[in-house]
C-alpha cells in the first residue's frame, strides 16, 4: 500500500500538521497500519512536490516552533478517489480502506463493490489449495492452507459487515412518551450490556454472536441449560429431543426450570450425523458401522446434544454405546472432531453437515434437528436481546446460512415454545 493514500484520506477533514496526522494514524488505524515520523514527513514532502497536497499555512505551537499545515489539493482528491475505487492489493490495505471509507458513508459501498470479486477469487484459490493439502495428507500443508482459507473467509465476513454498515438505517417510527422511555431505561439497567449465550456448539450461532457482539460459550446443550438454571447466562442454545413427548427442548426446560417463565426462539433446523474422511474410505453408512474394531472413533463431550443424538440412534439400532471402541475419547466442538479426522487421528465422529463441508469432509446424515435459543421472558426486553433478535431475523443471517451446508431457516426467529404467562405453542 502506498502510504500517501491513507494520509490523503485523513486530510479530507481539513488541514493538519505532521504531528496531528501521526496521532490520527495511531488512534484510527493503529491496529491496521503504522508509520513513523521519518517516513511520514518523507511521504508528505513527496506529495507536496507532486501537487497532491498544498501548504496551508502555519500552526502555532506552545512546545516549539510553528508547524506547517498541509491541505488536500484537487489532484490529491482525484488520486484518493481512484484509490478508493481500485481493488486492494492485499488484506491489510483492504482493512485500511474499509476503515477510512466507513468514516464517510458514501464511499463504503464503492469499496465493498470493488473488492467483492477479488475476494471471491482468493477464497476459491484458498479452498482449492486446502483440498489439495488434505488429499496430500501433509500436516504442514494442511495447517498452512487452513490458516489461509480461514483468513480469506474472515475478510469475506468483514466485507459483509461493511456492506451492512453502508446500508441506510430504517427510520424510527412513532413518538414515545417520556414515561415509556424512562421505564425502558429502568428495565434495561437490570441487564448486562452484552447478552450472554451458553450451550450447544453451532457455526451459525457463532457468526451471529460475533455480528451482534454477544458473549457465546459453547459448553453443550446440557451445559447451557445448567448455566441458565444457575443464572450464569442470559440464554441457552440447545437441540435436545424428547422421544416420549415427541418434542424438542421444551421438556428439558420444564424439568430444569419448572417455575421459569421462558420462551424458545428457533435459530434453524440443521443436519446432524457422522463426519468421515473425504471419499468415505472406511465405507461408513450408519451407526452399525461404528462397531468395527479397527475404526477409530472420536466422540463429543457428555454435555453435548450431538452426543445425545448419537446415543439415541445407537440404542434405536440396539447398540450399547460403550461397546464402540473410543466412546470415551471426547472433544468439545464439531470443529475439533473434523480437525481430528483431517489430521489422521480419527476416522469418524459425530457432527454437523456444515462442519464437514467447511473442512471438505464427507457426511453421513442421522437426523434433521431443531436448534433453539431459550430465553427468560424478561430478558427479551433488554437492549442487548433486542439487538440479538433483530440480527436473528435479518437478511444478513440468511445470507450467512446460505453459505453453510445443511441449514433450513423455515422457523428462524419464530417463538416455537414457551412457559409461564402468555403460553405460546409452536
């Protein structure tokens, strides 16, 4: 990245001297780009020589001699427009462009549009390299290519966020009374500013938590329920099926929170099953194949709903779960199962179709399950929960789900169960 362009962008706000520009770079771009005083003044002198900036007088200083002020020249403004319109040469330059464009909302959409196609091409190349690395079995290549793939996907997610930030906010409708505002403020004060969600591991919930800035802990469906029971979380994420009542999730809440006033909000229906190596070389077709003594199995932790689903499938097939070699060898996330298979430490383990696809692995389906968020009813009125629900029902989440395999959003954002006052049934 040519260092002159960020400096030209900072001068759009008006003339500034070198010390001011350096301070603004540290304050506004410090996490992305740095420039020392020597380089800064060399860049300013070249820009002055090339007619990109002009001398705009002198500024008095209480600590020393007067300092030269630099202003943006018409040629500098034209150069800045071309820079914003061109695709970034690398990810660091793109992040700087997005940050500076975000300060001027009219530029943000153009920067996003200019970088969409190059970003998509880089992701495609990174995924191809990742697949080739997996096929090679070379662990060093796998680690390097996985890091590149995830970095490219992170850049894509940032572009999505930038696009949403560039969209106009909906107009506020209606006039609220002072009493209503005061009541809401008093109610909001009872809740933490960040919504805490604990429970089942899920990539779509992970994306949503990052999008709205809530604190997500993936401790398994039962772990989330217990945290909700103890008041250690504001919401629990779960996917537990009760065969006796033929219901998802609600029976477990009724048991652990018998006097609770809660609602269940659906995030998605998703495919859960068995993750296997690409090409399914061990020919796993269902749970009966897990009894093969030479098959290396890796499980999920006891609190995980995915382990509960697998246990139910095994018992329906008249298989005692501990009879499977490696049943007690457990990891905490879907990603950990996929990673063990890719690195050759396991042949099969329970997990999501979305996770298998993201690691370029194969998948044997066992069930389509309902994945819900359980919330105490009074939490629904907190500002943090309103942000969460708004994003849950927004278009960006649907775009993200479209990138993940095995998700169905037919009930997304709907209240699918409740207890206490104002009972709602699916």
